[in-house]
């Protein structure tokens, strides 16, 4: 069962995570307009914690929704934005979604034509 509100985009972007006035480095694994999956984080956090992410000059608060231990020194976590900013990631996700739909429509048209001419 799908629980996501929007599709994920695989994208590795460096980010800074500010927790208790300490800056940590991590990176995204995939992103959405409302959140991300982060990896490369090495400090223990709790689900429900609020963190601040910095991507270039932009900063935003995120809620930690889930945490997965990859090994003793690395975590992955799902985060959800608390103060959504347009283009926080520096990527126009709406444009990419439209491009993906256009590519899929073109593929389906080609497949339909190919099937019609082979019959």
C-alpha cells in the first residue's frame, strides 16, 4: 500500500543538518516537494525530532518521520518539511513530473502504433 503523498525523485544532494546548534553533514538519497530520505548521518536522533536543514543559502525545519540504522556509524532517515519553501532543493519537481508524464505518453503512443502495424 502506497503511503507517499508525492512521488520520490532519486537525487543525491549535499545538505547540512543543524541539531542543537551543531552542524552535521549528510546527503539526500531521494527527494519530494515535502521531504526527503537522508543518508550519511552519524548522530543519533529520535523519531519526532525537529531538525533544521540547510541547502545552499536556504534553511527549513523538518520533522524526522522514521530512522533506520544502516550500520553502527550511519543512519538513514525520512524527513518531512515543516515550513515548506518553493524549490528548497533547487530543483523544479513539478517540471520533472510533467516531463516524465510526457515521456510516458510518447512511449505508450509508440507502443500502440507498433502493435497496430504488426496486426
